[in-house]
C-alpha cells in the first residue's frame, strides 16, 4: 500500500469515526437522561454517566400511562404490517418481474406512480373511505395502507427478482413447474436476503408511524407508542427525563431487530440493485 493510499484510508477512518460519534451522541444522551432525576438532565458540562441513577422515570411511564397497552398494540400492528408487506410485495414483485400478462407495464406504472403522491394528499379521501367501511378507531385502518399500497416494496422486490436468471425460470417451466411452484420453491429462497431487508424496512416504517395512528385511532387504549410518547409532552412538557425514558423504551426493539438482521439487510439492498 502506497503512502498516499494509507493517508487517504486513515483520513476516511477518522472522518467516519467522527461522523459515527456525532450520530450516536444524541442517542447516548437520551438513554443517560432517562436514568437521571429531572433536575440533573441539563447539567453542564454534560454528565454522560449519571452521578445518581434512578428508575423512577420508567416506573412513571408505566404507572401514569397505558404504556404496556401501547407496546402491545404497536407490536401487533407491526407484525401484521411486516408479514403482510413481505407476502404481498414479494408476490406482486415476482409477477411483475417474471410473468408476462396483459397490461403489466401499465399496472406497474400505477403502483410506481403512487410513490409520487404525498401521504398528506391521500389522508382526506382515505379517511372518508375508512369511515364508510367502519374502520375508524380500528387497527386495520393503520395496517391496510402499508400492506395493500406499498409501491416501494413492490418495486424493491421486482428489482430483486429481476436479478434471477431468466434461463432458470424457463428451465423450471419446461420441467412442468407452475408459476406458484416457481415462486415458492425457486424465487423466494433465492431472494431471502431481499425479503429480510424489506421486512426490516417495514418494521421500522410501521414502528415509527405517527400520522396514521394519530388520525385513525381515537381511543387512547388503542394507540401506539409513537403517538403515546407525544402525549408525554402534552402532560409533562417540562419533564424531559420522563420523555427520554419513553423514547428509550420505544427505541430498544428497533435497535435489537437491526442488530440481529443487519447482515441480511446489507445483502438484500445489494441484491436488489444487481439488475435494472
């Protein structure tokens, strides 16, 4: 390795390290603040490790709010969204990538076009539709939009299946496999990384979704964590330690899921970009 390349490599390493520290510092401050008494939160210089630890903020979050119910609701909605998104998007992506049928290009264009419409534009007609279907204050009102109209997920899985050789699909058809068997026995196992990556994205989207639950779920016992934590601010606007405790509890599952599946996430993103 030449001297110039060594300098470039060391410089990049230093820059990436600094960037990582800047990115993770707010998260560490959040966790640290959640374990402090309210009066110690804004001490300066910052006490990254609290001098006096307390679990009162976490106890208050569970005792003063239906936090456990919000957790249960969020897990339920997220599981339905992840499973539904992976199943529907993989089936649609396979059809658009490997099956020829009339109007395929136009239907695919319709789904891609939905990516260009901001969520805020769809809120009023979507609310009126759900009201007619009696889905207001029902968890299905939050689940259905992610599962049925996920243009990005369909596009992502189509790109992944496009990377599979056409010769492999044709050989399976010559051997008598139906499209269903090809999808289940050949395409899905080969696209495992992309499926997991899409599942992780769906998990994060659903777990952090705020606008949908805020509009469609009116009962506090049916709410999710993202909206519930916001109510902390309304009731305890000056108690930042309590707010940080609520945010820390909400963040833990996201970190765990990402750490477990990050290998597949990187592989899946790389696989989906192999072929245009």
